[in-house]
C-alpha cells in the first residue's frame, strides 16, 4: 500500500487522541505497511502496546491488515476523509 499524502494524514491524525497511537499511525502512513514486529523496532515500543494500538486503530477503521500464513502486515487506510 502506498503511503498517504500529507493532507489525508493531517485529517486522520486530528481524529486520534493518544500520542502513542498517533506515532503508530504516522509511521504506517509515512513508511507504508509493516508487521507489528517491524513497528516495534521502528518505534521502540513494547509489542503488546503496538498490538493494542493496532486493534484500536483497526476498530476505528483507520488501519487495516493483510495476512498470509506467516505474517500480518498493517497499513494506514484511506478512509472517507
């Protein structure tokens, strides 16, 4: 998935309250899809924190994922911004 443009990112970021969730979303929006482990390495956050945030962002339809047998990659969604 391609990274989101600046205006899309800005609008979505204004809807996210948690600074840590903003960091996770911003990383996906700027750098593209990533696994939870890749996000953990990029952001130096505990994996449980990453997974909890990804679940919350997914429930809010801001993040989606694509799974294979071996990995799940998360990406910032283009929502009806």
